[in-house]
């Protein structure tokens, strides 16, 4: 069964505190969960206020469906990051077959 994982590294230049960082990450996580059938989690420790790494995971019986879904999620993250005053530094997808 295929599993896809999208890892996104974000820069949050306006964040002056951990609270500012959490607000951006929480908003992004909530919007992705609401709009897509994916699991979302923050992956790094909160040592830097202006950086975050978010992981998005989906599972399906169709590898091609997963590839398309991860592409849509990645595009949505780029749009959402702009509205949250954040910048996507890097994003990459891994697909694993179990």
C-alpha cells in the first residue's frame, strides 16, 4: 500500500516569539486538514522562532492518486504561506510502498 510524505520547510520572518510561530503553523495545519484528507504534524523542535518544518502524510491504494494529491497540497501550501506572511524554503515528496 503506497504512502506519500510531503516535507515542507518554512521561513516565518515576522515571528518575534514562539507564539507568533505557533500561530502560523497551527493555521497552516488546520487549513490543510480541512481542505485535504491528510495528516499534518510539525516535525522540528521549536528552537528557532522564524523557521518551521511541517510533514504531511497521506495513504491510498493508488500511487498516481497520491502523487496528484501531494502536488495539490504542495501548491496549496505555497498559496497559504503567502497569506500567512511565511515563505516556503523547500518542499519534497517521498512515496513509500508497503
